[in-house]
């Protein structure tokens, strides 16, 4: 797609955006596509373009607007989004970030809340893709922020939702990453459309606003980074019923270093069910140990890594329970929730789920024998319940491998 310059013609946006949607999405499906609408120019332009594509493709759109409740005008902005969706004949849902707001780190907290709310609403509606209106300017701003010391990631055209576990199975699609913000606004003006401007975008107390003010005009010829190549190590990875990930040690040893490091970090995150990836330096040190041939037993970011001569296994570190992780949850009959970020559990009756550690001795002998195929540390981190004084191991759906495949780029279009 050619980059539309801010001071030039917007170009044929459909000709550039529709191929992205065609490549990533499926046509004539009953499940809707979700679209995040803030009311700003970027998301309004995306809404109009997505509506045209959806009409052609036989898809329905669900418009989602998050009210962060940080500006006095936010409720009015959400109402305007609802009216716009109604004029287009689209389903609409307003989402609100409630509760006390943090005194520091507000932009990051708002972003986390926004992704969580969007993912929950999309999943509830049966949507596995959320369209988002990030542009070339967002790419440039993210690079400027990283240059100033931030860890802000670069927006990608296609990526799994960062909300976990709310965003399991949900992907983000950003089809406007090669279009300048000013070009979109010129296109909207030509169609007689309006949009809102959030004053926070110009508030220089925030790093994003400072980066926006410093972003170059015109933009470089190709602002968006090419999509990352799928990591083939994830395709070689297996998972057992205990959620333990396993890969050939030779495959990990022979892979390019950057590929092996990315895989190992993702595998630790997914096997542990956590949301914060391990530090790069610690991952590199562990990778160096795995590149040798001696047995390895290590912990990293809530995961336990065990390796023999043939295989590397990544599992949940049950000792995390002593540090407040693997917390119990209560489920009502008919409720489905994720425990410890690793197992999706559909309750057939009211239960409390907790780790099997320290309860295993109370299992019936036959159940202990059945679980003997799993490593002791893996058994200790399985979900269990006490019902009427009897301990049972709960048949939950392990999520680690599906999450790993998404994180490593093996899912390249709408599931």
C-alpha cells in the first residue's frame, strides 16, 4: 500500500486497506468482527472502511467503545459513537473502565484496561478479531518513545490480544499502519465526516503526546515493520494434559539464537500462565545452559525448565504458590473461567479450584497412579478441588500450546 502523505491526496484507501482485510479475515461467517471505536479520526475512518468491506464480504460488525472515564467529555464521546454506529445499522456496546485510577502509570493502566474490556466483549459476542485504528503515526510515535527509553512495543498489523486470559483466542488487526493520520482526516473531511479530539493527545505530561509532537512529517516511505516470520520452534512443540510444553533439545540448540530466545521466552510465559515475559538477559543465560548437553533444572518468570539429553520441558513452577500465585478461585455451576492463566475450567457444580500441591496424598490410589506419568512438579501445579472431604483433579483445558502458537505467529489469519 502506498503511504498517503499528509499534504497530498488520501489516495484510494479501500484499495490499500481491503487487501489487508482480505488476507487476514474470512468471509461469509456468522461470527461478527469487533471494532474498537473511540470517536477519534483514526477509528472513525476505520469504521467506515470496515463497514464497506464487511458489506462486501457478508460479515457483521460489532462496534465497541471504551469509556476510560478520564475526561469530562468521555460519556458524550461514547454517546456519539453509539449514534454513529446506529446510523450505519451496526451493533454497539459501550464499555466502562470503572474503579479507582492509579496515580502513576495511568496511560499504561488505561491501555491494559482497554484491551481487557475489548477482549471480554469480543469473546462474549463470539468475535475472534478486533479491528483497531492504529496508523503510521502510531508506529513513528512508538519508535520515538523507545528512543527516549520507553518499552512501548511497535504496533503490529496482526497480533494476539495482549489481555490474558480474557483475550485467549482473540487477535488484533490493524489495517491502517501504512496510512498517515492527516491523510485519514483529509479523507473524512472530503466525505463530510467529523470526529472528536481527546485533549490528552496534546498533553505533554505524557510520553505519547511528546512523541506525537516530535514525529517526522512526512513519514518514511515504509513506516510499518514487516510482519515477523512465524517461529518454527513452536510448530515442533508438544503439550501434555498437564500443560507441560516439550521441544527437542537439538531443535532448540540448532535454531538461530534470536529465534531460540524468542521461543524460550514465550514458552515460559505460556507454560506459567503469566502476563509478564522473562527478562531478556535471564532468558539468554538460560539458553546458553540449554545449548550445552548437561541436564538442566531452572526457574524463570514463574516457569520451571527441565532438560535432559533429548528434550526441554517447560512447565508451571508450583513453588509460585508460596509467593501468592496459583491462587484458589471459586466457580459456580455452569460457569467457565481460567485458573492460574493455564487451564480453562467449565464447572458442572459449585467448586473451589486450588493447586494439587499438598493435596496429592489425599487422592484415591487409582488417581495417583494415573497421574504418575507426569513429572512431580507438573502434578503439583494441576488444578484440584476438595468436595466433601475428597480431593479430585479437575479436567481443565490446558491453554499453553494454543497461546504459544499465537504468540509465535503460527496463527496468521482469523481462526
